[in-house]
C-alpha cells in the first residue's frame, strides 16, 4: 500500500496529462484559445495547411472536393502524429476553371498575400514549422514558387511542401484496384476518395452527362507550353475514362498519403536542420 501511495500521484499526473493531450482537437477552429496554446506545444510548432480550391470537379463531384480530400489526409496524419491543422483554406490558382460554374478564382496578388500572411500569422502564434499540403493540381507551380521565394527574405519560420512518394506497403493494392487508363482531374482516384469520405457527395448519375476524355486540340503545338493547354484537352474540366468509385481505393489513397505526412510531421517536430540552414544561408547573404 505504501508503494501505491508513492506511485499514485505520478500515475495520476500521467493520466491527467494524457487525457489533456487526447482531448485536444487537431482542428484549429475547434480549439479554445487556452487549448490552442497547449496544442502549439504538443505539435512542436508544426502546423499543416491543407490547401483546396472551389472549382468544378467533373459533373459528379462537389466544388470543394480538393478541400475534403486534403483535409481528410491531414486528419488521418494528425491522428498518428499530432499537429495543428489549419481551418479550411481555398485560396489558390484556378483561372483555368473560370469558364465553368462555381469556380472562385482570386487574383494572383491576393492568393500570394493570403498565403504569405497566413504563414506570418501562424508564426506569430508559435507555429513556426508550416507544412503546405496541396490538394489541388493547379496549385503546384504556385506553391513551389512560394517555397522558393522563402529565400528572398529571412523569416522566423520554415515552409515545407508535402511531397508524397512511392508506398511499398499500399502501392501494389492501389495499383491492382485501379481500372482507369486516363485518371486525372475528378477521375477514378478523386471519385474514390470522395466516395470514401462521404458517398452522398458523389453524384454517380451525373457521370453519363459529360465526357472526361482528352480532346487534344493543341497537339500540333511543337515544344511549347501555354496556359490554355488544359482547356485544349479537357474543356469539361474533367479528365477521366473509367470512373466507378471504389471505397477501398479511396481509403488506401488517403491513408497512404496520411502515413507519409505523419512521417514528415514527426521529422519536423524533432529536427531543426531547415532553420539552421536558412540562418546560415541568410548570414552569408548579408555578409
Ligand atoms: Zn481535385
């Protein structure tokens, strides 16, 4: 009994701490201000911004599909490795969908400022390791340029774009489940992910209304890139041949990315190499 008396306070404290930790939501918008301060500590200063967009996703998926998909990946990752997940973020590059109903395309200046100031505000709140989790194909060049531009001026935070890679565990099953030969925007993978997240949001009937096939209307352009390339190929803003939702495929795609994102979160929590290299770089820049 004596021993118990000695160990009880420690055990009690551990239990309370664990309870406090597990009661902390990883969704920033759900946290109270005092709990947010605890969440910043528990996350080791790591915040994930899942970036989506509001745009047409074929005739059958919701406008916010990229938002649902990137956030679902972030939620699964944060369950494995705690990080603060930024609220729904849908400001990004989407000029190529403005001919279709439902696109919300902000100006270049605004999309840049929104992301820059969001990062600064996160840093001011102690979240100095920021992961950009891109759910929208059209954001790729913008986000990479945003990361490159972090070297233009010294900041007290770091920005890392999540880049999923090969998954030797889930990859073979993912490959075996896929039926489509053409699988791009709003295609088999996205349809399956949305079906896994919420099947009620997939309008399978509408699929027969539009073609997602490549119309290849700029095939004569030699050795050139132009902004209208996407519209030339996919004017319906839909790139897909076979598109039957597969819940298991959707689940695997999300959990596979989430596993890799959790690894990135874990690494950034413990490792300060990026900060150190940036400091070294800027010291040399200003010498
Ligand atoms: Zn999408």
